[in-house]
C-alpha cells in the first residue's frame, strides 16, 4: 500500500516537472507562501533569515542570504535563459528573420508601451519613482506558458510558439536593460578579467573540454569577477549560456546547449526561481487596510496599469499595425481574439520584474514594496483576464469544430 502511494506521488511529481503548468504552479505556491509568512507573526524571522550575512570576506563577497539568492542562484536561471537565446539564434525561430520579425516586433512593443504608461503615470510625483520604468516591461515565461497550458488546450500551437518567441526576446531586452541602465559604475580591470574567463570558457567548450571539475570553477571565477566589476552578476549567467555551443556535432544529435538546458530546466524552474520568489514576494502589507492604502500609491497603480493594459496594447497594437503591411500576416490559424488573450497573459511579470524593482529602488525599500505589490496585482489581473479570454476562444473553437467549420482548432 505504501509503495503504491509512493509510486503514485513519484509519478505525479514527474508529470508536474514535465508539464508546462508545473513551473507556474510551484512558483505560485512560493509566492503565496511568501505573502502568508510576511503577513504573519513569522515576519521578523522571515526578515532575519533574508538578512543573514555570510560569504567570503577575502573576495569581497560578504552578502546577505537574499543577495546570494538574487546575485548567485538567479545567475543559474539566467544561464538557462542564455542557453535558450543561443538555441533560438542558431537553430530556432530567431534564425529566420521572415518568421521572427512579427513576434520580435511585438516583444518590442510590449516593452515600450508599458514603459511609456508607467512614466506618464509617475511623472507628476517625480523623485526616484521614475527609475522603475522597466519594472512592468518583463514577461514571466513560466507563469505565462502555464496559463496557456491550462486554459489554452484546443488553440493552435502557433499561439504558444508566438508567446515563447516573444518571451525569449522579452528576456533579451530585460537583460540589456539590467546591463546598461541599472549598472551604476563599472570597474575596468575585473571586467577585462571576466571577459578573459568567459573567452576561455567558450574556447574549452568548443574544444570539447566539458569536465565539471574545470568548467564549473571557471564559471564561478567569471561570476566573481563580474560581481566585482559592478555589473549585475546575473548578466554573467546569460553570457556563460551564450558561450555554450548550440550546433549539434552530428545530424540527429542534440547540441550541448540543448542538453544542458534540459538538465538544468527542472532545477531552475522548480527550485531556483521559486526560492527567489519566496524571498522576493514577501511584502508586509499591514492587513487589509494597509493593502488598500498601498494600492493607492502612484508606483503601484502605474505598474498595475502598465502590466494589465500596456503589455496587451503594445503587443497586439504592434502586431496589428505590422500585419497591415502586404508582406506580413498573423501566423496561420490564429485569430485576433486569441492574440488579445495572449497579450494579456504576457502581462504576467514576476521574476525579472521583481529583480528590476530591487535594482531600481533598492531591496526592501518602500518603493520596492510598492512595486512588488503592483507586480503581484497587475500579474493577477493580467492572468485572470487573459485566461478568461482564451477560455472563451477555446469554447468557440470547439463549438465550431463540432459543426465542422474550424480547421484551425486542435482536436483534443
């Protein structure tokens, strides 16, 4: 009896890991747990744990636990992002400009429009609030794909492909923003040494030298040097990912980038990102009255509006304008109602949005707390509206399928 129960649990866990919805479910649990703990008597313990200092003083790495998670663990997540980017550029949809132009342009629109809405909303109050313009520009791919997997069964696979490509480009833009806008000052010598370590890392992998005893310490050295240079260490994770070969050595084989991505994906999605979410999403709102007051703050309202409306308007608006051109059109089988639903789903900003909020306002500051509440509320609204629209689209397609009039629907 017990063995059957354990086997059933093991099977369920494996299915959760393999499913698109799994990462989003675990991430949601971590975020809810963080909010529950932060608004309970455990709040002081939660704060003390995040503020616990440890590290290596000789290397200038005496950091709080929260900083180790943001700078260190999250670098592994960004390493997988770098692997995905490399694959998309070498053998994926970004390799073909004709196919990539629409989702790439939509991603750009989905960054510009929320940023403009945010800036216009906070401009009257001035001060440091303007620094958070990039917070609502990010799409959390784990949550977005999870929503699509749960409510989008029956929709064309092109919608998922469009969302994935858009999210990858969105990540690339977010990385560039972190690297160039939220870097206060750069120290040249550590940066040059870091570039040397990255070059050696890429050279060794090209030559087939993949022993963890060699490449993992080298990656660690590169991370330490990037940290010392003043650039956010997560950028090192992306750079290391881009150094990994994405071309298969022989036909029919997986590339090194793909193999690494598959091995690291479960740890990244189900462990690293949820740990970050647990330490990042915990905001003490001071009860319902405190939450009501926080929701009236300009930064919070600006982020909610930018995520909920800005993402959808930027993505669908850019796509609509470009498809008026004779050379571009929506992917075959997609409808505008589905694009609008997907645009709302893309307004789920979480991991990168919260990271940018900490960089813009300073971790645990009043503005950072306001930005996190805005991200949580805006993401919840975007997910709810997007899920509702996509569910309506699914029902419409199924009704058409029963009538035999919808060749674009996917039979389940």
